[in-house]
């Protein structure tokens, strides 16, 4: 194969896989088979209708069989369909290699009881365990029959008798097996019976059509369609069968036209007549008893040609010639007549025959509305009967008490409009619970009310229940509230809150004793069921859809099952399972769910009343709902449990189907793997609980629920060994599981093979050696860098030390300056101030003025000094960022001269400002002001009775600001210190000891603003030069 062909092949394979992935993704969005709506209403059955639009391969259901696993199989004109109650799995020539997709019939073998399906071309398949197995048994059985007598190929074997004879035109005879070795050979003129493979007898019996024969048990029957009669056939000929029962009532019977629905595998017979279907029971050798199954469904109009009836569950399947499949499920629950549409709450048993409700009275035996009372005054009153026969009723905010015969009003009392629960105890006394926690008790002996207020309780009282095993002289009651559970005794009213229960909102209670131990069961709003036993509270998990979080109450039947109505349907559970879960919480619980299709008018039951469920004298339960009063007998309920086998139906790897097995070997091109599961179940889908767990060497997976479609999909798995465990809860009981275990291996990628790992190890060794070599060199270089860094760090540390010394020296000068420039003037001010009163007494006004001016001058100097000092300290000690801008020197100097005007007058200074207007420099205005201020202040002190001249010199590179005075000049040592730039960072100021702190501030601040300063003496004083570098300033501005 050349390279171009190979490339084309791989590209097509990629596109194929890509399209398969898209198809797989879209297939996940497809729902299971959905039944169509049919105009059918029955109190006994619910109906689901399936067609080719909702899952069937084709609408002609020619045969119906059920295999040993519980799956139903349907033969159609376009293949076979296997049905598990929710989904159809189609078998045809595309996936089952059929020669023809056209089904002919189902049949039983002469030698076994297995069901078989015959396709066109005598292609036969055995149906077992949810799978098809091809067999040549059909041809072999014909060969066996040929050994007895010539049997033409036009004979049919073990067909289903139908009322629409569409497929019988070529059948001249029929073979009807009844058990291994026993069968009948029928034609239009005779019947031949074989027993244990040998001829037993031959009887001359005429029939227009051979498909009118059918069997029940070991007996053969013939249906005379023209006369609507049935005959039993034996060696003595035909014997008429008498039909009795429900079929004779109304318009049914011979005149209405009789049809027979029979299936050789279900071993049951149904009769249809007048739009009604009847079950047939053999009550005598030649007598059929009929019981009405359903009405309102015309088998002739719907062209029914196949059927299957399971008498144990009441499941009925009818196949149509053109309309698909009809599945009838028996309703096990009912509602009292004329109760639908009303929302019931309170109910009470009256005279052991009637139920009093807030919407009327109902007769228990007839399940119909009744009016046993003299007056219908209790309607909409919420009546209830006490144990002593008295009748209570309440309307709005008033309670009424009548005698048992309802002939006399014994009393009425105002009870308020906040009563939320009412309860009659074992002695007939009435208890009322209010929304604010108030409890009322009416004593039937004294006809008096008692009001009980529980300390600290101001929430709804939701349920009251008396312990039946209380002490003879003391009664124990349990009280549920919206904020916890209480127990109290009567008399005495000693209340005790159940501490290990918290403040949960309890909805209802059930007291139960087992083995002498008290069990407190109940429901919690939003949480589900709970149990208190041995002073330990257990909160049970809800169902997977959390319907039990709205549980109303718990009622136990005689078989140890709990029945729990909710806002979303009814649940049945085993009490022992709950107890086992309380002891060992990791055990899974099974809750059997019933919805409205089981016979309820609605899924939403009502609670908040006592009793929530009433047990009737005949053992039936009565439950209020928002649309009807539901009743049922728990003893006759046949729970449909998902106890059938679990089948791994098919496995798809990267979109392609793979052979099933306990161990799978998969290549390394893993994208996804899908496991399709199936189990036959014809109840509510929520009752099928299948979980899976995937375990590998790296991880022990958690149990996860399988989605409703029955598919498990894994994406992105790495190579290695995986164990897929699947379990299905089969119903009630401990560890009641069906389990499956499958192991699959995903081949490693090329980079996960041992060869690659060996090469990788070699490269790792070489890389490690190279790394260590590089590491050694790196360490050596790092040591060199470290030595260099240590040297630099030492220098920096030295510089820091110098800076610290400088700061300490600055602090020392600060202290000295404060002592000289602040403390001395303050001392002078203090002394001068003491002289003011004396001078005032002496009348020395001139001296007073001089002292005042001196005080003012001293204070001004101290203020200026402190301003400069603070500006410097803020900048140096707190490391404030120095911002620069354009500064007008002439204006700044003019402002300072105004500030020193009185000082100049005091010292008799002659001051001139020769800085040209408009001359600007780039600097920090505040700090530059500090420098100029200190230099002018210094000049004024040393130029008394002299001259101070401020002028500028401008060059191409700089601007010089000169402050000159005519004083005595500056000391050489101070000048040397001031003019030495390095002295600002030295440990000390050398031998120079400048008076005050002004020059220190000037030098330090100049350093901060990058200002060059120096001082020099001249003939008549000294000059301080401030040098601004205009070139650097220009660069900074750019």
C-alpha cells in the first residue's frame, strides 16, 4: 500500500470516528420510549400506547412473548423489538443478521417450554435471557411430525389465536404443543392428539378455520366464531362450554360479538365483547367464569391481533395490526366515589362504617358518598368523633360538640382562629394546638377547658400523640412543633424537650414498640423520616428525587410495611430495613414509589391533620389528598419489585459495538466507552435503582446512580486495568442486590510502554549526570556571586552605619540647637515677661515697648526656627518623596525679606535684593525656602549694623544665588566642614562646631534637593553660594 492510500484511509477513519462521536453525543439527548396519549379512562387500568414514532420498529405487532428474564418480545413487519417496560431494543438485519425482518409468529417446541419466534423463510430464534439464539428447531420439529404422518409446509405451529385473521389464508392445519412430548395436530376436518410422542387418538371434528383452535393447560378448545360459542375437544368430539360471570351483564354476550384473545405462553384466555375485556377462569370442566378487566376499549376497532395477560400482576399487552402496542397496567389504588376535585384534610371514623370529612360523609362498604347523619351540618366543618361517640365540629373560630346521634348540641366554645392541630386522646378528651405554642385541653367529664402554655415555646404545634402503654395513673404524650420535639405527662403537665433532636420542624409522629423498646418515628419538613430509639436520633436518607422530603406521616400495616404519603406520591418501605439502616447507616434503603398511574387522582397527598392516614375496620387505609379521598388495602397490594435479571445489553467502544464478555481488551486509541444496561420492569421508573462503581489501581471509585436511559459512559480514561461493578436493588430486604462485574484493559500509549520507559530512564540518568555537572558549576558560580554580594552588602552595611551615625549626629545637633535656639530664647522670654508688671507699675512705657519688641522678635525667631526644623525632619526622618517644580527666586527671596523685616530693623541691617525678576530654577519650593531662610537668618545675626546683599550669577550650565553679608566672616574650620561634600555622610562633623543648627539644616537639605552649596570669606564678610545645575534640570523636565 502506498503512502497516499494509507493517508486517505486514516483520514476517512478519523472522519468516521468524528461523526460517530457526534452521533453518540446527540443520542444522549434522546429520551426513552414515550407513550402516546389515548382517549381511555378507567378506574382499574392505566394505558400507555406505543407506536413507531415512540420506539417500535413498525406498527404491526404480530406476536407477543415473554422470556425467562421478564423481557417482552414483539414480532413486527420490520424486525423484533425487546421491551423492558421503558425502552425498546430493536433487532433486525442490520444488527442481528436476519435473513428477513418480517416476523411470522411465535411458537413452542415439541420438546421444551422455551418461546421461539419464526421469521420469514423458516428462520427461527430462541428467546431467552433477553437475547436471541438462532436455531433450526422449527425444521427439526417438522421432520419429527413427518415420521407420524405427512405434514404440509403450510401448517402453522403454536400460533396465537386472534380475532383479526389477516395471516391465516395459507394455513391448512395447526400444531399446538401443550407440554414437551404432548401436542395436538388440527386441520379443518379432524383433531389428532399425541401424548409422550405417540399417537393417542384422532377425532373427526370440523372447523372452517384451523386458527380457531386454542389450548388451556392440556385441554384443546375450539371457538365457533359464527355462533360466538366455545367447545372443549377430546376423543369424544366437541363439548359446549358454558360461559358465566360478568360477560353476561349489560350488552355483552353473544349478541355483542365475542372475540378471543389467547397466548400460548401466558396460558391465559381473555374474552372481548362490546368494548369490554374479560378474564376467564375455568371453574368446571366445561364452564368458564368471566371477570371484567376493563371497559372502554374496542379490540375490533383497534385491530388487536396479539395479546399477553399476566394474571399475577394484572399487566395486559395488546398488539394491533396497524396501531402499535397498547400496555394496560392495573391500578391498585382507588378514590371514594365523587371525592375527586375536593381537597381533604381531617377525617374521622363514625359508627365503624362511615368516614366524616370536611367535604361530606362517605360509606366505607360502598366507597360512595353517604348522609348517615340527621343533618348535613358537618360539611366543611372538619368533624371528628371522640372515642366515647361524641362528635366535634369546628367552623371558623368556634368549636361545637354534639351527642352521638347528632340530635342535640351540647355546647359551643370560642377557640380562636389560630388552631393548627386537633387531637382526641384515648379517654376522648380534646386537645388543640395553636400557632403560638398554646395548648388547650377539653375534659369530657367536666366539660371544662384547660390552657397550658409551655415556657419558651411560641411556635406552631404540629402533631400530638398519646403513648398507648402509659402508666394507669399517668398519661404520656408526645408533642411535635415547628422547632423541636417534646414529651409531657398528664396530669402535672411536666414538659421535656428531646435534647438530641435539635430544633427541627417535626411534621408527624408514630409510636411503635418492638421487643419492649419504644420507637418514636416521624417526619421532618424538608428532611424526610426519622427514628428515635435508645436515646439516639436517626435521620434517614430520602429517595433519589427527594420526594420524601415532603413526607406527611407514617402508617404501619400488619405486614411490617410503612406507608408514607407525600406531595409527590406514595411510598412503601419495610420497617425492618429502616431499623437495620439505623444500626448500620451504610446500608442502602429501598423505597417503593407509587404515582397517580397506580390509581390516585393526584400525586399530592395532604397532611397536617390527625390522623393523616386512617385505618378502617376492614383493614383498608384512607388517605386525604388535594383531589379525592384515596383508599386501598395494604394486604392486597402486590408490589412490583425490580427483581428481574440485570443485563449488560451492549458495549460500544469509540462508537463501535464490541463483543460482550467478563473481560475486555481495548486498544490505546481510547475516546469513550458506553455500557447499555437493561432490566425488565413495568412499574414506575424511579423504582429501578442501579448504581455503578469504577475502580482502578489509582482510585477506588464511589457508587454513582445510572441515569434513566440505562447507560454508563466513560470518557478520557487512561491506560490500565479497570473494574466496573454494577448493582441493582431488587426490592426490600438486606443486601438484596443483583450485581455484575466486568474487567476491561486499555492498552498503554506508545509513551507508556516498557521500551519507552527504559529509554526514558536512560535519558533520565544522563540528564541527572548532566544536571549534577551543571549544578556543581552553578554552585561554584553562586559562591562567587555570594562573595561579591557579601562584599557589596558589607559596603552597603557600612554606608547604612554611616547614615545611622549621621542621623545620630543630626539628633545630637537637634538637641543642641533646640537648647540654644529654643530653650535660651524661651528662658529670656520668661524672664522678660516677669519684668512687665514692674515696668508697668513704674510707668516705664518706653522700656515696656522695647521689652515687647524683644519678646516679639524672640518668638518670631523661634517660630521660624521650628518651621525650618519641622520641614527638615519630615523630609529626612520620614523619607518623604521630594517633588520638584519651577521656583521664582526673586519672589521667594522677597517673601523671606518681608518675613525678616523687623529683624533687620532690630539689627539695623541694610538689605538689598539684586536677583532679577523672573529668574526661575527647578527645585523643591519648600525645602529651598528652608535653605534660604536659614542663610538670611544667619546673615542677619552676623551683620549687625551692616549690609546684606542677595544677588545672582547666571551661566550656561548653572545659576548661582549668593547671600553676602558684611559680618566678621566664617571660621576656617566651619568653612572647611561646610564646603566638604563628603562631610554630610561622615561619622561626625570633625572639629567644626557650628553654632546652632541652621548650617547643618542647610547642608542636609541641600543634599536632599541636589543643590550645591559652598561658603567663602571676602574682605568685608562672607558669601554663601547656592548653585543650581540648569543642565540636569532641563534633562529632568524632558
